[in-house]
């Protein structure tokens, strides 16, 4: 029992220290950029792109906010921007796909980078993958005349209190919640490992992961990311990636899959509150992810190691702790 709590305490410290050391500076930098008007500028730059996926230009501001902050921030902006638009369920679903694929990029792309995947690869997968899926679903909905009825908003957010003090309190509360989740997650994973359930889960998922080119050693990383997301599970993801027993190609395949599909429960429920349809934000997203990653891993596995080291994975990753 003493050994159990000693190992658990060490793991909690390593995971928490690694994640918070990464998140806190990024949160501060993003806030500075927000205050300088970077979100509005990015939204203006994205406005023309919205037409390619069947959305009004104003939705560029929603997507920009989501990319720099998180889905909650994007939802707040959406509530006010949509008042001047008449959106269909299909359009809300397409916007939600973009939000699900490309949110909290400053933090989550950095997490992927620390796990061993180059920053430009993560950004290309998340932003580019989101646009490709949104473009496909836009034409499917339009061609088959699906979900063209007007959207009815069923959720109204509370406005956050203004000022840096309220923002700071909110961030501290979020970090405390993440710490609680880390403690619970690591405790549960350790108990599952002792009970042998972790091995059973790996056996059940192995055929699916093998189909998309992910080795069994990366099972834990994939499970954590798909269920909890990159922000909550980020410290554990980095710890597992740096442990040395997972091949870099498996880390890359797992993190690429998570770039397109993570936090499948919470994030999906959030955007359905906005009126998004599950056909796009869940089923199409899952299908697109597994097909795309399955093809991607097979193509890239044929490339030489020199290509991987130069373009896909980081040569040097800081040691854990």
C-alpha cells in the first residue's frame, strides 16, 4: 500500500508539473494577445474562408476565438454573433466541426509538440483537417438538402464578469479542476492496471488501433486523449510519450488521431447544445478520422527515417520532471 501511494504521488507530481509548466505561460500569452485585438484580426482574416464551407463571414470571428481560447469562448461569441444571422442546422453543424477540430490551439498544439510531434504538423492536421471535413459535410448537406431548417438556439450563456481579477480567478478555478481530474485519472488508471482491466481494454481496442496504424503501446495515450481531451490528459500524454517504451511512429499516429478526434464526449455534448447535429459532429468526425489516419499512417510508414526526423517528429524532447 505504501508503495502504491508513493508511486501514485510521484506520477501525480510529474504529470501536474509538466502540464502546468506548459499551460500557465501559454494562458498568459493568449490573454495578452486577446487584449491587443489579435482575435478580431484573426477573425477578419478568416472571414473569406467561411464562404468555402457555406458559412457567413461573421462566423470567422467565432472560429478565431475558439482557436485561440477554447470551445466555451467560441460558444460565448457565437451567442452574440448569431443574433444578426439566420443559420440553418447544417451551418451550425459545420461551424461546430471547425470548433471541435481547431480549439485551444496555443495549449493543445504545444502539448502535442512536447509529446514529440512537430508543431506545424499538428496545426496542419487540426486546421486543415477541420476545413476538409467541413467542406465535405457542407456539400453533402447541400446536395441532399439535409438539415436546411433554421437553427433554434437552446442555450444562453452567462456573461463573464469583466476585468483581469475575474479572469484570473476563472483561470485558477480551471487549473484546480484540471488538478482534481489528474489525481482521479491517475488513481483510476493505476487501479485498472492492478485489476488487469487496462490490459483488457487494450485487447479490445487493439484491432481498431491496428487498423489505423497505431501500435498497442500507444493504447493508453489514445484512450486518455479520446475520452478526456488534450488539455485535461495532456500531462499524462506527455509522460507516456516520454517514457521510452512507445515508438515515435506510434506516438505520431496516436497524436495525429487525437488531433482530429479527442474529448469525444464532453466537446460533442457542448456543440449539440448550440444546435449541431450528431451526423456531422460525431459520426462523420469519427469516420473521417479513422479513414484519414489509416491512409496517412500507411503512406508515411513507407517514408524513410530521415523524412520522419526532418518533417514529422521532434528530434529532442525535454526529459520528464
